[in-house]
């Protein structure tokens, strides 16, 4: 059941990213798309690792690994927003 919730949540997040990107119309290059795709896959990986630890009964392990991997995912998402999807990044010189 948790895997279905994770899939639904990540699909909703992915659709929100697509919708907001279409509204802002940034100039996205091919490698921006690749980085965004890998961030999406990494985000799913982090959630699945946390669920796996919780299913094994290791709540402290889920907290530690979730914090470490989640921090990396949040920083990556922030950098993607700042340098790829931000309006300032698309201004012409």
C-alpha cells in the first residue's frame, strides 16, 4: 500500500513540476531535462528506502538514512529550481 501512495505522490509532484514549468516557459536544455529526471528518480529512491527500513522495523535507521538522503534530495531540488526553473535563470543578456 505504501508503494502505491509513493507512486501517486511522486506522479502528482511530477505533474506539478511540468505544469509550473509550462506556465513560466523557461528555456530548458536537454541536460536540464536529464538532471530533472534523475532528481525525480532519486526522490523516489529516497522514499522507497525509508519505507523499506520501516517495513523491516528499523525506525531509527529510516530516520538516519531518510535525513541524509533527503537532505541531498532537497538540496538538489533547490539547485534545480534556482538554476533551471527560475525566471531569473532564463533572462537574456
